[in-house]
């Protein structure tokens, strides 16, 4: 592939990641609005929304790989954007609670297809030798979109307020004001999603993508390999680790704004949404910082440290003052940012074969995004939101526990600070 075409394709792939993240990580700021506007009687009804999304995500993760093998990357990529386009359009046109549940499920199906096809696509486009860098760049773009999305929500909510909005001053706002119910200004965000997804559909329609040949660790694997893995205790233990990580990530981000509103009277449309934005932003910074730490510290030890810090910060956020909570909740994002990649790598490094099947099982652990928030909301309804969010401590505790019992066949390679400084000094002398 020529250099110009390669970088154009990589830029397009980063746009895909931006779109996925911009849409999927917006539920946290929306939950308070959803509860108030749809007059939901309890948190469990709000918890069903991320449940419907992540349940669909988990269901489609493995079948999506089979569809790539059978039909190729472009049809799967197009369908992956078409599904959320249908979902967002459906809710934007009919903004009701039950339609939102259906919309979230349809969006989840499409997003699972997209992630399954984009990961190997960026490997083929960027080349094997650049895969680690490109994957980290994609993670960075993913984080940036998650940071921006709540800020866009805050801007739209404020701009479309009857006291603020003035017709004729902004063409985009004029269009959104005409198609958005006055009492549901946050629904305008779904029209933005629809426009963004339509742009992606047009791009996918006209762009020629290179043929993807799935590697062994990207294939779903045979039924016999799954049966063999399902009989192994460590498979279920690591699956539970991914389940607990996604439960932690979504549990904090989804209920953070609601907690700040209930216990500290903080406006979810401004400071609440900003806190969620900073949560995802700190996760992005944490990923970059984690790359450096993994060169210095064994991944198991790093998992232990990040787990203990995360639990401490959660307790501080839940029982501290308003000012402390506003700082502690986003800081959790920094501490948990390395957990997913460490648990995933420890799992795959525990086996010598059947990596593709094992990876498929691990990816299905994303269903934690469905189970975790639902468990938190059910416990909250019977007790209080503060007690309900203490359940996240259990998720964090299990992830920390993995750092103690995991026994990978290969540990991550580390260097001492002394070696690192010595290497830099040698380079200076050579210059």
C-alpha cells in the first residue's frame, strides 16, 4: 500500500474509532435526564439501558468474526454503521423509554460488529511492525472522543434552553430545535449521532478497503477449542476479570453524575457532565502513562497497585465532601486505565494455544457492562445509591485479586530506572 493511501486509510480508521466512542460513552451524562424526563420510578429502569446495549455487544462479538470470514470486511463494516444509524434515528424520531431500550440494543449490535472488523483492519493497513503503536493511537482517539462527548452534551443542553436559544443565530441549532422536543433537549444529541453515522456510511460506501486475512488469535476458533477451554477453571476466572473491569468502568461513569446530584446537589448538566468528561480524559492520560510504567513494573504488581488505589479513591468519592468527590471520581479513571489490557494480556499469556477462541470468550466478558450497572441499580433501589455503588468495590477487589494469583507463562519485559537512565546517557555520549 502506498504511503499516502496508507495514512489516509489510517486517518479514516481513527475517525471510525472516534465515532464509536463518541456515541457509546455518553450514557453517564444522560442517565439523570432519562430518569427525570421519563419519570422512571427506580434506578433499575435506568440500569436497563446500558444492560440492553452491552448485552447486544456481548451477543454479537463472536458472530461478527464469522461474518467477516464469510462476507468480507466491507459488508460487515457497512452493516456495523447501519445498525446504530437505525437505532439513533429511531429514538430521535420517537423519544420514548421503550424505544430507547430498543435503540440501545440495536446500537450495541452494530458497535460490536465495528470493533470486530476495525481491529484487524488497522493491523492490515498499518502493518504488523506498527500494530502496537497504531493500537495505542486508536485507544488515545477513543479516549479523546469520550472526553469530548459529554462536553458537546453540555453545550447542546445549554444552547437549546428556551431562555438562551434565539432563532437565526446558529444554523445547526435552528435545525436541531425544529426536530427536538422542547422538553427533551438532550435528544438533540441523537440527531448529532445520526448525522455522524450517516457520514460514516457514505464514506464506507465509496472507499475500497484492503482484504482482511484474520490471524489465528483473531479467529473465533472451532467448537472443540471452545469446549476444551470451557473445562479450564482459569478461563472462567479471567472471563470474570473482564466482566468485573467493564462493570467497574461503566458503573462509575454511568452513576457518577447521578450520585453527585443526589448527595451534593451538583447540576448533572454542567459539573456532573464535566466530571464524566474528566473521567474519560484521565483514562486516556492513564493509558499513555501506563505504557511507561509497564516498562518499569511487572504487570501483576501494577494491577495490584492500581486496584488498591482505585478502591481507595472510590471510598473517598462516596464518603467525601462535594469538592473531594468531584476530584476523586475522575481520578478513578486514571487508576483503572491499565486494568483491561493487563488482565487481557495475563489471560492470553496463560495459555500456549487456542488464543483466538480464548480472546473471543474474554471479549464476551464485555457483558459486564450489562450486568454491573444493573446489579448496582438493583442494590441502590433496595438501599441507597451510595450503598449500591459500594458493589463496585467488589469488582475492583476481584481485579486486584487477579494480580496476586495469575501465573502467566511469559511475564512482561521490564527494565530498571538505572538501566533506563544508563541507556539515555549512552545515547548522549554517542551524540
